[in-house]
C-alpha cells in the first residue's frame, strides 16, 4: 500500500504529471490518512470563511465540493489501536519529536498499515525509524 502525504495529494489534485502518472500505474492500493484529509479540508474551509465577495465565496464552495469528491476516491486510514500504538512508540523517540504532531500521526498510520509514505518531505519523515518513503514528484 502507498499512502499519499498532503503535499503529494495537493500535487495530484493540481494535475502534476509525474504524480498523476504514478498514481495511475500503481499496482498496490493508494490511500490517504485522516490527517491529510483534515489538512486539505481545513484549507478549503478557511478559504470559504475568508471569502471577500460573492465570486470568491462561490469559487471557495466549488473548490470545497471538488476536494470532497477527490478525497472520497481514496481509502482513508483512520486512527485505530495499531496506529495509536505506533504513535506511542514514536513519541518518546528524540528524533521524531522535531517533526509536527500531524506528521507524526501520518507516520504512525503509515507504519501501522505497513505501507510506504509518498511525500516530498524527506527532511521530517526521514527521521522516523522504519518508515519507507518515496517521492513521486521527481
């Protein structure tokens, strides 16, 4: 299984050639985490709430609707007992403490599902012991 991080998911939604092609030819399931879903939708909700006029409000609503539809095409990995155990295992480790909580949760979900994380963020995720990482944008 491959798990798309939020950065790669955003590239896919914008039609990035390499990412789109790699997702299309993946022989294993491609999933996302609940955390990435939250991150994508938070941005859409913020745009809707900040819209200054009718045109921007309608545009923000269209983007929210599109994002909901796009996100629903993937299996969404949620926090279960295995992911919670991975999170607890990673938290005391000094290295991953430097990465954000959301990224730590994404790593825990990926490890719990014995998957490979697809991300451009090697700097942070590279600190997580045992996490397999690929970058499909290059």
